[in-house]
C-alpha cells in the first residue's frame, strides 16, 4: 500500500508528525467503496491519548509502542459530500475521547499537524470560562450572550455554527471581541475572516485595524492582520481577511494543484453575511462577479468551505435555507424586532402605499396596435405592430414594459412627503440599471417643480455601472449630497448609512431575506439628525405580495444561463457534485422551455438527439448525472437548438407604455386593518381581552410602580407579535386623531384599558421628576443623581435595579454605591417615580 513519504524525523515533534502520518489505516482495494469512517477504528488501537511531542517520546517513540496522537483512514477516492463516509481522508485527533472523527479533502501538512499539537482544547476551554469580558470597548448584553453561545458550542465539539443578529447590531464588533478571546485563550492559531465582496473586506480591515482592545493597542497590532491584498498569510499571521471570490480562485482554479492552499491553512473560518447566494447582485463589478448564477455561487461557496479543515462560524442577519443547510440552525438569534424593543435599532412606521391607476388596472395593448419598443441589447427605440393582445401587471413594470407615466406620478407623490432640505436621506430601489436612470430624471423634475431648483448632485444613481462607486457610497454616507440615491441591488447589504430615513420600493422583491436586507439599510440610529423612525414607501403593492412568501424562495437557475453553456459545463465537469448541480439546473430550465419551444426547434432537437425534449427532461429527472454527461458528449449541439427563438430572428423587445397615469390612493399598511381607527380599535380589544392573561399587561394597568425592565420587554414582545409596535400606534393615533403625540407603549396600553389620557412621554417623565424632587429635601448630590435618573428614564422608560447596574451608572459604582447615596432607599425611590409617572389623571 502506498503512503505519502515524509522527511527524516529529526526531533520529538518530527517523530510525532512522521508516525502520525505513517499509521494511516488505508483500506484495501477490494474495500474501495466501503465505509472509510469505520476504518479509523483499525488505526485507533495504536493511540493512547498523547497530548504533545514530549508525551509522545516518553511513551516510547515511533518505534516503541506505536502510540500516536492522530489517526487517518483513506480508500483513494476523492472527497464527495454526497458519499462522505465512503470518500476523502478520514481523521481523528485521538488525544481526547470527546474528539470526533471527520472527513478531510486532502492530507494535513506537517506545519498543520505541528499547530494542532500546540493546541490544548481542555486548557483553552478552561481559560475561556475564567477570562473576563473586558475589552477596550463596551459589549452589549446580547453580544456577550452570542459569544458565550459560540464558546459553549465549541466546548461541545461543534464545528459548524450560525449566529443570526439583525443588521446594525454590531456583528463586526462582536467578531473582534470573540476572536480576541479565542486567540488569547489559544483555542485557534490562524483565522480566516471571509467577506463576499472587496468593499466589505476593506471595511472590515479598517475596523480590525482601528478598534483598540487592550492597553491602547488595536486588534491588528496585537495579533497581526493580513488584508485582501495578501493572498497567502505569513506563518505568524493570526487573522487573514479574504473574499469568497479570492478563495474560489485559490482553491478551485489554481493553475497547479500544488499551488492550492493546504486544507489546514486555517483552523477557524468566520464567514460574514453568510446568507449570500439566494440572490446575486446584478450590480457587482466584473472583478467581483466570478459566479454565473445563484446555484453556481452556492456550489462553489460550499465546496470552498468544505475544502478547509476548519471550524466554521457563519454571521448573518437573515438566515436562508442554504445557510442553515451549511451551518445548521442558529445557536444564537437576536432579531430586528428585539433590537428595536431594546432601543438599539430604529423602528419604521406602517408603510405608505402609493396606488396609481396603472398599478390598479395593469397595462394592456390591443392586437394590431402600433407601439414604440426598446431593444435592450442595443438601446434602440423602434415602432412595431403587435400581432397579439398583451397585458402587464405591476410586478412587470419597467422590466417587461417601460412605464414613464408611472415613474412620473410616483416621483411627484414622493415630493409631497420628502423635502430634500430637511435632515435624512432617501434610498430608492429600482428594477434595472436603465430604470434607475429614468427614476433619477423623474425625481429631479418632480422635486424641482415642488421646491424650486435643487442641486444636480442631490439625486444620484449608485449602481455597479457608475464610475468610482465606492466614492459615491462614501459621499452618500458622509456628505450633504447626494440626498436621494437610486439603486438596484448594490446597496442591499453591508452598507452602513445611518442618515437614511426613507426607503422607496419601485420594484417587487421575491424574497423575505432580500426584503429584510433592504430594510436593514435604514434601521441604524442617528441621533445627530433626531432620527426616531424611518418610513417605507411602497409603490408596487409589495406588502400583500410578501405575505405569501416564505423566508426564502431561491431561484433554482439563473434565466440568463444558456442551454449551450449548461451542456458544455456538464460535458466538461470533473466531479459528480458539479454534474449533479448542473443536472438540476438543466431540468428546471428545460421544464420552463418546453412551454415555449418553437416547432422548428423541436423538430431539429428530435433529429439530433434521437428522442423528444420531454424524453430528455425525464432523463434529467432520473438523476444519473454521469450517464447524462456521457450522453451529451455526442449531442452538444442540442444546446443552441434549445436556445433558439425561432426563424424570425427578432431580438427581445420591451414595449414603451404611452398610457397616462395618476395617483388614486395613498394609504397606510395597518396589517389587516384598512383604517387607523380600525387599528386602534383592534389594539384596545386586544388589551382588554388579555389584561388578565399577560402578566406584564396586568402590571401596566394595575401596578405600574412594580414594572421592571424585564416586564416591559415581555410586554413589548407580546404586543409586537400582534403588530402593535409603539411606532405603529403613534402613527395610527396621529392619522386617526390628527395630533402627533410621542406617547410610550405604557401610555397607549393604559389609555386603551382604563381611559388614561394620552400625553407625551417626556411630559410624563418631567412632571413625575418635579413631583419627586419637591416631595422632600434632597442633598445636592442626590438632586444631581435624580436628574441623571430622569434623563435615563426618558431614554429607557423603566430604570430599575438592573438598569442602575449597567451603563451609564455602572462606571460610577452601580446600584450599591447609588443606594448608599440615597440612604438605602433607592429601590423605593425608583418605584415612586414609576407610580408618579403613571398615576391616573383626570
């Protein structure tokens, strides 16, 4: 049996490496298709749990009792995920009984094994348990909880995990703190931080290089950091930032397999925005767009992650189906709604729905009607006579039919709601790059008509087609202009612009994942402009459409991929995993094509293939990808035949609608309620019906002085699940009563339950604090502390013992010290403030 040759052993560590690799349980040829994982047992009898090279030598050395720390088994078959136990190189670290066996794509290297010998998992786990959560920056409670969840999963030998945290809740700061702990405890030696585009890689590198952790030093200074320009990390590099595109190039397309990185180059991979792949950006640059479609992205993405023998931690705001398939169900979740309730993110008001005459009735063209049309491939505008009647619904606007009047009237309606001179920025999602140009012009015209001259730089398109796109994004974030930006997909993820206060949807979204990513562009706080909520404008009937969607409905195949390309890729594929992916895509694409296959194409196909297209579809569905690849080798010409559109040779055309349009309704999306009055009535009914079944609700109504922060969060979550957020209630009250009142959720509950007058929350706090301060004589320090407590109540609603033991009070000694300042009466004083705030008034 053949075993890889290794250099002559020259020291204790080399002996360990030599014997560890030599004692490979190579399965005999007759067992090539048997379970390789089970063959590990053949080699394990030589292992006695050696922890390092010193133990190894003292146990007898390589030629003594054959006691080794690592065991391997292989049968010569390359690793395939579908038959994992019967392929690859199986490996087990036998130093601990809790370590599990796993499949490798390739052999570990001597350097990799040496690094493994340096890691003592038990010692690292003990260090993490005793290590304080202290950094050069504060961590929020949910960030600490997420790190603890990761460390608990690591101690349980979990090698893939997913952390789901809402956009804007600090995933990068979480990563810095988490990696600082893991590296300090020597749990890992080399880490790869994976991003999905170069702009995010540079942004992450900046965070790691400027965030000070301890002793005034940054993370990068302490551990060393290599960025996107460094293709191969140095031996001393602890963290290497890479794009997924760069890893695909290094791993899957190396000119020489010997140039591919070793499978043990990293022992931990942290994958940011790991939900990607459900929809590839149509605006990514050529350098970034190295995948031909969603399935190709996911396939290569998964193969690269499986290639490295590393623990994988995925970070995302929106787990998709393929994400959980790769990383498992989230070990920690912190949702957007929780972050809003906790005061870390901004809520949005009920969406403003703009309905026009054309969105209500659609756009129709009659048979024989002369229409202007656009040829997208050339940009030419021509005239033609329609052979058939055609009709377009709103989801096809500006995609299959150009609608200048719809764009115009929506822009004019937006100008009634948005003044570019006021604080806050606007992000508009268009259908295509060409549509974005139309919208920019319509917006400039409408806003000029409404407000007079506006700066040309105030309205910009930011898509992958513009020059110096990163400079434009930076200006949108930091500068006065642009105030209004039109995009397609480029700004849907990973872009942090807190000043966005308006989101406008002029395109349908077919995935909740994508929609939540888009919403995430506006959720960040921005105190400098007084941002309290953000607004959503829906001009394409988006919300009702979203109700019927799952969290993710992946596009099975990119429609732009030709049959010619798929056939070529199937014939040239080098492994069954690739063939299987292509087979599935061909099956879906052919099923769709059969509905519109020209008769001439059908006859030509049958003459060449020797069977009908329906028979080929069945061949695809039968699932034998290798046999299909062999069958297609002599029939590659069927690809162009299936792509053929017919003898007329006419290119695809997009009609230009001459139909006039007007706004017919502007309404709020109050869920099932059509009017704000109905929404408030349903809220009042919910409160009355549940006042005795929801403990926190009963406290608000009967004993508000006893409310705690935990009670308030329970109440908000219970109401939020029914759609009764504070932002929704405020907006409904303003629309129904024609008065803006910034009341708190407690005020709304008490108004609905017992008729307590609804008053601005700040007024309640200040009135209560005046009553408390005048109720008795206080020392000067006590008065100053009461003033600070009042300011915190305005921000948090409830300040109890738990709150006093957190920022901003913990830095001054927390509850114990303040309680001494108030002579041991602090809890009674806090309860008294609550009671004074919520006492019923006439």
